[in-house]
C-alpha cells in the first residue's frame, strides 16, 4: 500500500513572510496544522471525534423511495392489495 503524501499547513504567517509548513490535515479552508484549525483560530477547543455519519446510516434512494411509497399507499393515492394498504397505514401511523 502506498503512503499518503505529506501535506503541510497552508496558513500564511505574515510576521515571518511564509506559510506555516507543519504537518496538516484537510479542512474546508485548506490544509491546517492543529494550531491553525478553524476552531483554534476562533478560540474554541477542537470538537471531540464522534461516530459521525457512516454510509450505512445515510438514507439510500431505495429506502427513501420505500418511505414515499408507503405514504402513497397509506393515503390511497397508490393502488395496492388490502393487506399492503393496512400494513402501510400501520407503518406510517395513518388511519
């Protein structure tokens, strides 16, 4: 496995007339070292790492369309069998 290229902090240091140059990771504003992250620049502590969004927790088009389909069946706007209609009503809370 190839090593990732080393990136350096892109924060401009006007007093020194150069970029910071320390090892950095990507942020929206560019690559920043721990001293120049957006939170550090704002005077806030770094947020704690959390679980975030995993690909499994994000809705997929199939699951999103299944929910819309259940609402359409439960409302009577989409034809279905009586059993499917009752199941959709139970799933969506419609009566």
